[in-house]
C-alpha cells in the first residue's frame, strides 16, 4: 500500500508540473460550461450542460493524460527500472488510474460549484443514480486509455492513437456540441463512440428516461472489463 501511494504522489507531482492534464481536464471544461451557462441559463439547459461537460474531464484524463504519461515512462526506460522492483503492473496502472480519476472528479465538482454559484443551478435527477452512472462512464473511458497505455510501442504512436480517439469523442459525442443538433449522419457515427453512450446514460438518469439504459450499462460494463483485462494481461514494460 505504501508503494502504491508513493506512485500516486509521484504521478500527481509530475502531472501538476506538466499542467496539460490540469488545463484540459479542469480549466477547459470550466470554460465550456461557463459559456453554455451565459448562452442559456434555464435550469434544464444547465442540467444538460453539466451532464455533458462533466465528461470532458473524464475524456481528457483517461484518453489523453493516462496513455501519454505511461508511454513517456516506457520510452524513457522508467518502466524498465520499475520492472526489477516489487512493483506489479496492477499497482502501477492503479496508481495512474486513481490520479486520473481524481482529476475527473475534481473537474466535475468544480463544474457543479460554478453552475451553482453563478447560474443558480439545481440538479433535477437522483444524485445516487448519477454518481453510479458517472463512475461507470469514468471507468469505461479510462479502460480504453489503459489499453493504449499498456500496448503502445512509443510516445509518438500514443500521441497519434490518442488524437484519433480523443478528438472525435470530444467534438461528436455531445460533450461539447449538443448531440441533438447534429445531422443524422453524424449522430450515427457518434453512436459508435463509448463516450456518446456514456453521456446518453447520464442524461437518462438525470431526466429519468428509462429507454435504453440497460443496453448502455451493459455496453460500458463490457468495455470496462475487457479494457482492464487487456491492459493488465498484455502490459509492456518496454
């Protein structure tokens, strides 16, 4: 346990020093939700904005931050040094995963604080259901990042893979541009993305819509289990 927390603290210090995870995981979502609030401050619109933008931190930390950090360590032979220590792949992945979870949750809580303080936001759904759904979305998206982090051969390859995954999800999933205003063709493309299903799930539990919830929960659960299994089973130290 002591080793785990040392890894966690080390990752936290490095990420804060680099600042990219903080900027894209926390400040960018705050800017987006503030803009949405000024454009339409009705409570239903604020709830939609909160639900959608709360996933930006998840996407930034899980798809961009996590894989790039581990790929950088692999390329700089840091992971090779870890290999000769008692540290296991599970400990290493969990430490990085927990830090990314921290960024995602802090981002969501700050969004909630800004909306409540400046836009008189009031959440209309059941908080218990929202938290459970949010955790499932967070784990599933980070599971995708774990696969890239564990298997990518180089930092350059990771950057290319991340961009191919991150930017389509960032712009087409509904996290920044409302899914409902997209043309039907783009909606069909967006529906393939796990984050789109995650946002739909969060909206469903927020606005008490039961249609399709079981499918979305099963899909995100399957992604989580398969992603974590692949990441641990095929983890590469170098």
